[in-house]
C-alpha cells in the first residue's frame, strides 16, 4: 500500500467496540517491556509537557474516583514505634534484599536511577498502627517494584508473603538446629 498525501485511512475517526477492547486487553496481559525499552520510553517522554486533555483525564481517576481508593488511609500516620532504627533492623534481617524477588539493595537503587537508596519496609497486613495497637510488627523489606506490586491485590499478597515467611522461618530453624 502506498501512502499518498491526502489519503484518508479506512479507520480514521472510528473506535473499537468494548468487546474488541477487552479482547486486546486480555491478549496483552502478562506482557512486559524490558528494562531497556522502559528506559527508552521514559527518556522519550522526558521534557514533553503534558497536554491539558491528558491532565483532565488523570484528574478523573484521582482521589475517591480511583479504582484502588481505600478511603483516604494513605494520610493516616504510622505508629511512632515504626522508626528508622526498626526499618534498618528489618533490612539487615533480610540481608538487604527484597523478600519477594531477592534483588539486592544496591541493584534496587540502580534500577531507580539512584532515587531510592534503601529498600522500603512493608507492613505485611497493611496496618500502619501495627506495634502501637497491641499487634506485633510483621515487616519485610521489599524492592520498590515489589512494594508497588503488593499494593494492588492486597489479600493475595498478604497471603503470599505470609506463606513465604513461614517457609523462611522453617528454613532458618533447620539451618540453626539441624
């Protein structure tokens, strides 16, 4: 097909049906860009101002309109016992590696272009009052990628982390005593 000035493509000003959009969405699930491709995409977008139309679309899905809105709990402060010292102890406990994927703290910093130096410490049951409300701390160190991932399907990740933690403590016990 030869593109000619003034030629109007057959699909101009037409949109996909909801059914075809769903099919395309399903076919793309599980596909991920390589880190190199993500970096290229990010570099290409840098310096380009966001259009007002794009800003308005983003405003549609913020706050209470967002799909992952949890009633404003992000503004609740953490327990005052959740200190820098405690976080550091947790990072040391897990050898400064992500509990889920095993990435090293240094590699996590490189992957984030140096913006995050230390691994985030995650509350397994998502309770910010943990430690102050009579519950013992249930914490693990995660890389920034896994920390974002575990905030989507919370019940699934809570169970997955607890299962892995159970295996981790059994393994730790066997190494010490057997």
